[in-house]
């Protein structure tokens, strides 16, 4: 009987249903950071104007206008409309954009990679500041309930954050189903609260006119940059829309932003503005003071839950960036734990987790309040956004998937606006803004040192190495003793014989019947299909050369690659093979291309690097490690 084909309208219905489900799920992961901005953005943007004195009504209309148009231009137009078109097979984020631009330019490294390093480094700074800022601002709602709670704000914030980081290794699979309902409820409440208070002063609708914001800046140019520093807080988290595109797809994220998130934020900012105009005394904390007395405690509890979810999202984002940085050779190897059997993107990186926790604790204890921390907030995100704009400019110029005359002027406009924001955030350097700059500079220095050290080491090994094929040909003529079994040698360069093979021949003088030389290559694609996983070649002496290919968002898995070799004639049981690995002990050298301080840092990073056994998922009971000493 002939199988009936699914009608086109049914397929369309199924696709729409799937998009709606993904849009709902994305609200719980993607929008937590930007969703917490109403807690402090209006307050911080108005603070310099209120301090300087003047007409509060005009100031509120101007600030509300700037907040709304920042969301329209930077988040909606730049990220939702344009940057989501710059995807690498569905994946977004700053390092994906680097790979995409390098592919278009057909040139690796140089300026594009430098931009990626800067953007990724400042993302880690953001991953420390966002949890501290958002959880602090939520817990400070207790002060509105009762000023006597003030001494407990910092300890309670630290308790929440430490608990959050301590449970990262368990993953979010068990509680992720709660993220979307809680965050969706948050955006609905944001909209309802704002809508209720819009009627306090209907003149607030004048803020939809961008001339109010521009007019305020023209009339009070001395305050313009300070106001911009506060306004920028409304768009922090906007880059998450692009970074998380691979998890949900562009259509669901656009749907969630335009239908739920954006309306909720706009209504809330309009409501806060109208409430402040009619209640000038509320300017110190308009968000919580808008709530009715009976709803204050539930609102603080919900705000705290949402800030924890937002923190979870940015921490998970830091793990993903770290994984991509490792794949691209910007970070040393770190052990990666997959915390979900179904979701490939849910991972845990212990070293990154503890680094972030230490940074978050220091930030909370040093700054003690969200108002103080607002001085440090913004610079890290702002820098990442500018890097996105620069790379997007190159991408759209080269790819031409949109008319140049249309998209290039708009991206230049975004860049100018973000440069003004950066100048505004630069005013905060002396008051805490130095913190993300120091964090970013430190991570950049570590990345550059690791890259230079790896290059110097690879060059030295290349000079001291023997080419693999000529070596096997010579061994074929005068064969050493052969023993039963399969030996797998990991190598960094398929042209040269791995050091483990040379040491095995030198000390043991035997070779296994089956020799497999395998390299793990990271490609410019996020993930590799099974059929393209390996390239298999036969070598002299009956040996095999396997080039295993992994996407930059995948963790290398040598046994998995070996199983993929069966269709090419190499049938090998990864659990029965012996794996020969070279273990290098590095020491400093006066003749190194690196200065002594960089050598010290590189050796420290190399010593902290995860062992190849764990990183490449090799069965530990099947490994033979052969050590050697060498200078950097």
C-alpha cells in the first residue's frame, strides 16, 4: 500500500509548533541577563542627572527614550535582524564569527584572530561580573521590604552565588525545565508592572520619540557620557542572543524577543519613567517601589530566581567559549564533563568554574552593592559588542548576503553608538571599571602566551623530528621484533613521527603488528557529520594514518574516531588497543624565542593542562606514557 505523504500544511504546522517550543525554551536560557536589566538600568542612568539637579520630568523622558532606542538599535536591529544572519552552520558567538570571517578571507590569524581573543577574554570578565551584579541587585530588594535587612545582603548574595557554582558539576538538566516558565513569568510581570504605572503619567509615551533622548544630551552635554554609561546597562545580555543561536536557532530566538521579551522590557521602562515622574522620591529604587506592598516579597524571590538563572546562562556560556578556545588553540586543554546525555552543548569545565567563582566572590566583597558594581559593569560587554561589530563589518562586506549599501552604513552606525558607550563606560575606570579591564588584559596575556609557547614548541619539535613515511620505509627493510596487538600513536603533525614511537623503538625495540597514527584536527565547522569524521590512509610497514576531524564545538574523542575507520578497511577495537602517548616535561631555556616571564607562564599553563587521556577520552587502562624533557 502506498504510504501517504504528509500534506504541506501539516509540515508547516509541525515546524511552527517546534519553533514555538524552542522560543519558549530560549526565554529561560538566552534572555535572563537582559531581563534583569530593569532592576538597575533606569536607576543608574538617572543617577548623574538627579545628582546634578534640574528638571526631573525632562530627565526621565530623555533617559527612558535612550533606554528604549538602545534596545531597538543595538539589540533588535544589530543582533536580532543582522548578526543572526552571520552564522556558521547555525552556530553564533564571537569565536564562531572569527572562524566565519577567517574562512571568507581565506586567511587565519592576524587581525581577525586578535579581535576574537579580545572579545573572548572580555566575555570571561562579563561572566564574572554578571552573576555578582544581577544577584546583588535582586537581593537588595530586601532593603525595600525592611531597611534592617541591609547587613545581610552581601552574605546572602555570597551564599546564593557559592551554592550556584558548587552545583555546576551536576549540570542543569534536572532544573532546566523550570527556567523557561520562571523567566517567562518574569517578563509577563515586568510588562504588567510597567503597564499599570504608565497611567501615572501618560506623557511618558513621548519617550518613544528619540528626539527626547538626543535633546537631553544636547542640552546637558556635561552629563551625556555619564548618562550613556547607565543606559548601556539596558543592553547587557544582548550578545547572548547571538551566542546561543546554535542551541535554539535564529527563528525561535527572534520570535521570543519580538513577542515576549522586547514588549515586557519596553513596558517596564515606560512604567518606571511614569512612576518616577509622579513619585520623585522613588528615583533611588523605582523597580521594587513600583510593586504593591503585598507583592514585594514574592517579587524579590522571583527576581532572585531569575538572576540565578541569568547567572547560570552566562556561566554555561563561559564553558562553551572555553571549549571553543581550546579547540582553536587559544587555551590549554581542560577536562570537559558532559552533564547531559541528550544536550551536546551542556558541559562543565572545572578550572573555568573555580576561576569564575573566585572572581565573583572578590567582586561582591570589594563593591558590596549593585550601585558600586555598576561602575565595573558594562566595559566587558561593551568591548565584546564592538568586536562583534568590527567582525560583522568584514563579514557583510565580504559575504554580500545583504546589499552593501544597506547593511554597511547601519553597522557603522552601531559601531559609532557602541564607541560612545565605551567612552561613557571609560569614565568608570577609576571607580571600578579597572576590574574588567584587568581581567580581560590578564586573559588576553594568557591566551597570547599559550599561542606563542605552542608555536615555539611545535617549531622546536619539527626541527628535531623524523619524517614518518621515510622512517616506516626504513623499518620495513630492517624490521624490529613485532608483537601481537594494535598500537595507537597520537601525533600533532601527520608528517612527522611522534616522539612516543621514537622512544618506544629506542627503549623497547619492538613494534606491534598493527600500527595506527592518529591526529585530531579541529575544523572551522561547529560539528562534523559521521561520514566525514576520518580520512584513512595506508602507510608502509602495514601502518595506518588516520586524520580525525572534530568541529570546534565538539570534544575530541579518539575511540569514537577509531570506530569510524571500519568502512575504510581499518577495523580496530578501541578498548583492546594500546595507546602510546608522549609526556613532555618542559624547562626554561636562555635560547627560547619567549622571554623568561612568558616561559614561566607557558610552563605553568602546560603543567595545568588536562592529560591527553581525559581530553581525548582514551581508556586509561590501555595507555603507555613515555616521558621526555625539553626546553621551551
